[in-house]
């Protein structure tokens, strides 16, 4: 009889409850609405801070002491994971709104999110070693993204993800990223 296959490891962000918990924690760190696009960048890089701090820095040391590991295999496929998380962001935010944990508003004509009182209460109840490490990561990542334009934010993300001259074949149309961060059809 053949040995059963070992169970497949599923990354935590594959679970909706985990991603939505991260969003509660992230939004709990702000006392004002956060634009959805900026929120998407923040939540990904706070969950993957070693993409931001690749070299030895005080921030990297703080993150390691908090229990986050730069050697996690998930860092190997960061661009794909980033794309997947951006796609899931809408449904995760919609769920938080449906449960009454979050409300939307507009800031400078863009959709923005903020926690309701119920959402803040739920965020404070998330009290684990990981949630503490994630809060630390948010406190380090958010200031880096705070006062930059959306164009500069996109450039920073492209650099951190090391996209460079990445090319993707999407529905028989080749889409590429130029080194300046501009998308092009090839």
C-alpha cells in the first residue's frame, strides 16, 4: 500500500479570516480614513517587511526580535503574492464593511476606509505574538509611505518587489514593466 501524501502547507494569507484580521490590526493603527490603494500597499509590505528592509538596519533587527523571519519561503514569490493579495483586498474590505467593522468614505475623490467602534474593539481583541509583531511592522512601514505621492508609492513598491523589467503574458497579450515603473503593452 502506498504511503499517503504529506499535507500541503497553506500560507496563512490563504485564509480569509487571517487577512481580515491583519486589515483590522492595520486600520486600528490609524485615527483617520486610509485610501484603499495606499492601504493595499501598506497591508502587503507590513506583512512582508523584509522586502522593504533587505539590508541590516535597526528596523530589520526590531522585526526579527519581534519574531518575524526574513528567511520565510514566501519571500521567494513576492510579486505573485502581491498580485493575489491586491485581488483579494476588495472582498476582504467588503466583508469588514458587511460585518460592521469598517466604513468607507472619500478622501480627495478616492475611496478610503476606517474602522467603526466595533472594528476598533475587534482589532484590540486580536492579541497574539503575531499580532504584536504585525503591529510593530505597521508602525515601521506606515511612516515610509505616509508623505509620498501615489506615483512615488508605486515606484517604491516596484523597487521593493524587484519588478524591474518584469514581463507577464496575460491572455496572449504581453504586458511589461519598464524600469521607470510604467506599464506597457508589448
